[in-house]
C-alpha cells in the first residue's frame, strides 16, 4: 500500500478519535419489521448467521483455514469434514467474526495470567450476532424510507426506531442481532455533548435487599424488582419435565416451548431495563456527585438472596452509574454497613436488625441502610479531597473528582444523625 495513503488514513483516524472524545457515545436499538421480510431476505439473513457459525468454528479448529478473502470453510459433519462454499456473508463480516474470536482468546489469556480458572473456547451451535463495521459499506440507512440496507441481502429491510437517532448524530458501526422476538440492529452513534444544569446536590447510594437502592439524603428508597409471571414458571417446568422424560433430548413441541420461553424472558429483561433506565435518569438529573460502592451483586445471587437479586435490576443500575462521570466508586472492601460515623468502630449487626447502634459511643441511626449510604458518601468525599491534594492539576482535570469539584466545594459537610 502507498505510504502516503497509510499516513492519510492514520491522520484521519487521529482526527476522528479527537472529535469523538468531545462527544457522547450512544447505541440505538432498531427493530426489523418481520412481516415485511420476503422469502429471499429471510434466506439471506439465515444464511449470513449460519455461515458466521461455520467461520467461527473453523477458525477455532484451525486458524490457517480462514486466511485472506477465503471463499470456503471446512465444516465437520459427524466424524467427517466437508468443504462448504460461503454464499451470503460479506468480506467485512468474515473479518468481524474472526476479530471477535481473537478478542475472546485474549480475554481468556488475560484471565489465565491472573490465576483465574478458565475453560476452552467452545464451538457454537448458533451464531446470533454479526458486527457491521463500516457505515455506508457494510450497511446503510435510509431515514426517509425507514429502511436499512445490509451487504449481500437483497433489497433493504423495513425497520422501526430510526427516529431515535438525532439529525446531528455521527453514525459509526452497528451490530445485527437475532433474538427470540425478531431481528434487531444496534447502531452506535456519537452525538454532541449537552451541558447539564448543576443541581448542587450530592448523594451516597447503598445497594440492598429489603430496598434495592437507599439514599444518604433520606429520599424514598427505590425498588427495581420485576418478578417472573406464572406463565413463565409453568412453561419452564413443562420444558424440564419433557427434557427428562425424553432422555434429556428436546422434542419438537419442547423446542417450540423453548422459543416461547425465550420471548417471555426477553420481555422480562426489557421491563427490568426500562425501570433501571428511568431510575438512573432521575438520579443523574437530581445530583451532581454520586457515590456508590463496588458491590459484588453476583455473589449475592449465589448466596442467600438468589431470587431477590435475580428479580431485581441492581446490576443494570450499577453498570449504568459507573459509566457516568458524576459517579465516584469506592472499593468493595470498605465496611460501610459496620463502621460507626462518629468513633469509627466496626459493629456487626444481624440481618434481622434494621437499625444501627454503636455500643462504644452510643451512636444510633433508625436505618442501617441509610447510615451505610451516608458512610459511602463520606468515604467518597474524603478520597476526592485526598486525590485533589496529591495529583497535579492536569491529572485532576481528567478525573471524576475534578469534574464534580465545583459542586462539592459549595456543599456542606455530610450531616450525621443525632447521637442519642
């Protein structure tokens, strides 16, 4: 390749990265209208996902089988291997499948170096997602006609949801995902940052079981629990019984039940995510500084509170808050529930005791969860103050603490409950 062209590409990428650093990255979910798909389109879509599975499995088995712009791949059928032609998947889609496998290999290697127990990279029976890496080449969007054109699929696909994308958005890559409820596109865009008004408020948030979110300022606790319906539980029992009855093999009717159950679980996930998004939106609009603890919510699920954690959306809320620059995360080892805010002693309380008492100094709080949220906020403010003293101005300006420093400096010191 021409060196001048390489230099132009590198400069263009550098300019793009610099421009995107001053913008917000957002992902929009666009759904394909399934009853508008014709037979050829359905065949092409199924063919792309099928051939992506072949490439993934062939690359895991032998990297040399997927080099260059390959037209065929070896596919194992029983004990024999046959060569199959790739008719639907495009060249950029092929590279995205290989790139995904390489990413998974690097991730496993990283975990192995840390001493984690890992398994082998397994073959897949289904491939339900394809990266569309270049807008205008691998895929294109017709906003006026509500259509998306994908490489190697005849005619454009009629979709719903394009009105979500702002007119000033810079469209980048996308991902085509096949779910139980239909086909979706997840389009990544960069939009100009909007200046959010300052509220001058700060809050500490404690995650819990009785109430999912507890706030240090005494606001009403938030619960994000959406339980499974009776229909979902009944269908799950039928599937398990049929699976055992048929010698751990699914019958045709059972496969239909599984497809129906996937739709129900997807609907349940969307309900939880909707609740989580609304709560996160309210929190970010109400406070300038948010302190949370890096709780191991996954361990709660494997412990005594499996069902309560499974039915909640605490993990979604925690993940969304951690992405925002207003949020400061303290270490999970900090004993926010046990520590006394007056004397600093650690006092363990049984789960049944919902208030907090310190036998050393006599401190009392009517809610141990709110007290824990206050301790989290107090710890976060101290860490922010320490970082501002130890870091250089350039480092501070790039940190979360500096982003919220103007709000923190104007706020009073956290108020503790009265000592009885």
